[in-house]
């Protein structure tokens, strides 16, 4: 992750204080494992001490063609409350950086 951030923000890379991620339940990403890997990286790279990682887990949402509504998939049961099955996933497969927060130049 830091390699990607360094490529995208080469001049401000050292000013990162927080990285926010979204991980959908279908992405097979375990937030605790991401956090552990992040903390291990920070321990090996002291210049990143103090950078915070926030992981938001997104539920699985599917779209029902019958009633034209999205519904939350619970226990991998892709059936709308109207009783119709759906395989149209509209949320839950994501793994993305949603926000990067940098040190304010005013506070230095």
C-alpha cells in the first residue's frame, strides 16, 4: 500500500497521517489482517510512526429486479424480502483507498 501511495503522492508522501480503506465482505479481506500487516510495516519503517489506518467493512448489497430495490445479503442468502433471488451484487466486492489525510502545513 505504501508503495502505491508513494507513487501517487511523491512530494507529499512523508506528510500522510491517516489512510482510510473500504473492504467489502466479498473481497475476502480480513480487516484485522490488514491492520496487522500495516502495523508490521510501520514497525519496520520508523518514518511512518503515527500514521493511522482505518478500515471500513462494507456489507454485501444485491439488486432485486422484481421490486427494483437493493437489499443487504445476510448469511450469503441472495434472496430479497419479496422472495425473489438475485445475483446482481452492487456492493461488497470493493477494496479501495477512500481517503488519504495529510499533515496540515499550517500546523507545522
